[in-house]
C-alpha cells in the first residue's frame, strides 16, 4: 500500500486504429502487417502491435483456421495503433493505398496511466 487515497482514475482521450487483414496479404512482396508497422513507426505513432488470429473470415466469406487438421493458411491478423486523434487521422491516407480488401476501424479510447508509472 502506498498510502495514497483511492480516487477516480482519469485518462487521456485517444483513438484506436485497428486494421484487419489476412496473414498472406502483401505490399510489394513484403508482409502487409510489417509494412503497416514500419509506416506507423516512420510516421511517429506511439506504437503498433500485430495480433494473429486463430480463426475468422472476412470479405471472402471463407473461414480460415489454425486447427490441426486444417492448413492454417491466411489466418486473420489485426494491427492495432493507439495515439492522439490528430496523429491517427493524419496516418489514415497511408493506409488507403495499401490495405486493399482489409478493414480499417477507428474508435475513441481513453488512455489510463497506472498510478506511479512515469508518462
């Protein structure tokens, strides 16, 4: 216990950018997920993470799965970036030319910093 009174934790408004693509999606023979992460880094965004799904379907309506008896090809992936509204919105044009059949979602979030953690 730190002796600090428990109070409401407030956060900073931000936007979460999520790009849903397939594992086999590429941009100039490079994995699309890597291209998006590197572009986000060059754009100065706070951070980007890539998550690989175990099962899902998208615009093709084909179910892709990682189950043992399946080939596990072209699994769904999500690239998540959280930053200020200004930075996320200025990055969106970068995605327009490369995402193709993927889905781009932007939604408001609140960044909460745990007590005692440096910002």
